[in-house]
């Protein structure tokens, strides 16, 4: 939550003080940059190369110091201004995740409003006497289809035109969609349903685009400027992204609260049936009008306050001289990272079947507790409790997702396995758990399945689908993975209409087991991996020099089991990599100096947002300038000695 950023010298690093006294010591100059103390010990050993006991000691010790530092920052902020920690939280998490919060509100509202419409308009929404059953079902199908279209389309646009325009487009589509949902009507009730369904489809296209855009922009914003990665990226990148993602849970929470309040307002202070058509109309239309105001503000904010959202993408494209969509990177990604794409897409597919299946618990145990219940309020209150449990899972995932001893991969595997257990138990003892005496256990499994879905695959799939791919096609890969995930939701939505409730419980658990297996075999663990180091590896791959890369991005810890079987980690060599990093830095520095010289000669201002990334520490610049001048002097001397005039 801290606003503090890392300087060129990490706090407390043993090499930093020596820098000012010995500019000729190459090791002193580069150690604090290339071997930061949050990833390497005093002997230059990478944390993943340590023995298990040393690794536990190193990680727990450093995490404790970092937690103490952050708490100290928060304390100083609070002392200076009691509201500053709140404003910092909003700036770092709420605003970046505002789009997901608004879409969570609206999409959750669709499922919540349906029971109310069934009670208020039974001939249309329940018995289908005056409305077409297919169009009622199409409300769910078109919502999912719209999301899939947006995830793929905006994912491509985000990598083609830029993150910023993808973000603006999403917010604009969602705003217009909310206006359409609020005003939807027809000459007949069936016409109203058709208008409602297509309005939801249009809105959902914007929702789908939020997934790749929020994930990529939040992640790349955490990376920061400069040639050297920041401590914020290495230690808190996952928290930055999942902190924005959990706004989806808050959107669901506030939707349920607002619907309850609106129904009490428009239904004479009670939530009990019968429900009039007027109270139902006011409740659902006002519930859509409220987020429309927030979405309109989001359009403004993204257009005028997020002008550098595409910075990292622009840097990546400039480096390889690409202006449009990077098709070469797409082909190379499919070649080198195809199994990763299978992992992110397959795990998301399995998770969405589970996410949808969680609703099975609720309808069943409410029917047992209140067999004669006809009020929508009871279902809404259980939804509210379930969202509260989910939020605990969201936050716990955010706090532990960067922990090197647990992290992304194990969080996803454990979440999948526990959801598998929590579904498979009632599947084979269905009659037992439906009895009134055992309904408490049924409820407990319902809430626990929701908790471990958030504190597991739901949070992790959103993060890693962007994190394990290179910048030029990151949004495309994330959008594709999310779209495949929504196919899982579509499968559940269609399949559940044709099988019994107990059969649903028989089928759903195995997707959890499959998700755990796919994760274990094909998903790399990017916990603690420097994202700029991953980009450095990608440059080698794109240049056809993969075998020359020896850095931590091919450390076995950061590769999947499949990649290790395929020999991707055989080139890992920290000693060779250290030397190669210095050469790479000098090459980048020389290129940046050449670009600056060209701009000065041509009196060009250039893209300032892009050139911010060319910031180098004064020590590094001074070192490279000195050795470059030294090399030029030697060259000039050699030329003079061998020139005709000197003989």
C-alpha cells in the first residue's frame, strides 16, 4: 500500500555504501543492481538456489523486515494525515480495479434480479406463457458470449493499439450498455426480454475486455520505469494485480446490499411477496442506473488520467521496431510457450465450471431450510454472506500470492484440490446432507468451497494468464485464456439444464482435479521472478538466441514440470548470466545514448512517456561513459600509431 518507490540503491544493501568510494570496482557497481538483497543473499546466491532450510530462513526473515517497513510507512502516513492510507489504497487498488468492480456489480445483479423478475412477471419469466423460453435462457447465454467476444477482441486490440485505448473502449461500451439495460423495454413482455438480452450482450463485450486490460495494465504499472526492476515488482506484483481483481468481489457485495435496500424502498419496507411489477421494475432499473454514473467517471479517468498505460508495450515494440500487432511474437509464443497457454486456459476453464457450480449448494440448502419459502430476500441474504466469505478469500490470496514459500502455483493447486474434496463429499452422500439435521455441514461446505475458490484458482488464473507471457502478446494471451474459461461457464450453464442436481455434483468435482493436474504439469511458478528478467529472456528468444540466455527466468523453480522435462532449464548458469547482464546493460545504454543523440540532432521531443524508461542511475552511466571513453581513446591511439604520419 506504500507509495514509496525504490531508489537505484536498495535499502540496506551491503554493496551500496562502497559505491561512492570505489568507482573502479565493477562488482561494487553492479552487485546491488543485479543481485538485489530481496532475491539474493550476501554471497550472491539466488533464493531458489538455497537449500530448503536456508530458503525458509531467508524468505521469512526478509518478508518480516518488509512487512515491518510497510507498517512503518503506513504509520507515518497515518500520523501525518489519518486519511492518507485510505487514499493510497484507493489510488493503488480501487481505481485500477474499478472496471472489474463495476462489472462484478452488474453481472452479479443479473443473477440476483432473475428470481425477482420470476416472482413479479411469472407468466413471462417462470411459466413462459407469454414469453419464449429460449429467449429467457438466452439472457444467460448471451451474457457469456458477449464476455468471450470482448475478451478475445479487446485482448488483441490491447496488444495492437495499446492498453490505454482498450481501457477507454471497455469503459465506453460498459457505460452505453448500462444505459441500454436501464432503459430496456418492448411493446410486449417478450420484446422486453429480447431487448434486455441484447443490451446485456453489448454490455458484456465491455466486461470481457476488462479482464485482459486490467490484468496487463495493473501488472505493467507495478513494473515501473527504469532499466532496473523495482522491489515493488519483485515483492508485490501479485498483490498489485489481485488487489485490483478483488474489486470484483466488492462489486458483488455492493450490488447485493443495494438490491436489498432498493427492494425495501420500493416494496413498502418489506422484502416479502407478493412483488408488484412496479416495485420490481424500479428496483432493477435503479440498480443498473447507479453503476452507470461510476462507469461514466471511469471513461473520463481513463481518457485523461491514464495516458501512460501503454508505456511498457510501446517500449517493447520500439525495441524490435514493430508499430502494429506483433505477429512474430505471437508465433514465437505459440512455439515456445504453447504449454503455458494450455495451462492458463485449461485451469481457467476448470475454475469457471467450479465458480458456476458453487451456486448448486445454495439453492439446495435453502430449499431444505425453508421448503415453503417464496421470498427472494432470503436468497439474497445468503448471497451476501457468501460474498463476505469470498472477500476474505480474495484478501488472503492477495496477501500470500507473492510469498515465495507458497505463491501462485501451490495456491492454485491447493484451491483446486480442496474444492474437489468439498464437492465430491456431498456428491456421494447427497441424501444424507440434504436432511435437515445435516444441513449445517452442507452450509459449511458451501462457504468453504467459495472461500477456497477465491483463495486459489479464481485469483491465480487472473494473474498468471498475463504474467507468464511476454509483453507484446500479454493481453491476447490473457484474453484467450479468459475466453476459454468462460466456455467452462457456458458449458455449466447449458449442461445444468439437462441433468439432475445430484448428477451435477457427480460431474463438477472432477474439473477441480483436472485443474490441479494441469497446473502441476504445465504452469510455471512466477512467484518471486523479476518480470523484467522474463522480458530479457524473451528478447533472446525473439532474436533466435535462446541458448545464450542463462538467467533466473530459466531457473527450474520458475519453469513448469513440462518445461523442465523438455530441457528448458539446461542453460541456467548464474555466473555466465552475471557477465551477460552487464553486457546487455551496456548495449542498452549505448542504444539509448544513440537515440538521444539522434533526437537532439533532429530537435525531436519524442514520446516522453516512453523515454522515461531510459533512466539510468548516475553510477551506471558514469561507469559506461568512462569505459566507453577509455575504449575510444585506445582506438584513437592505435589508429595514430599505425597512421602514415607517425611512421
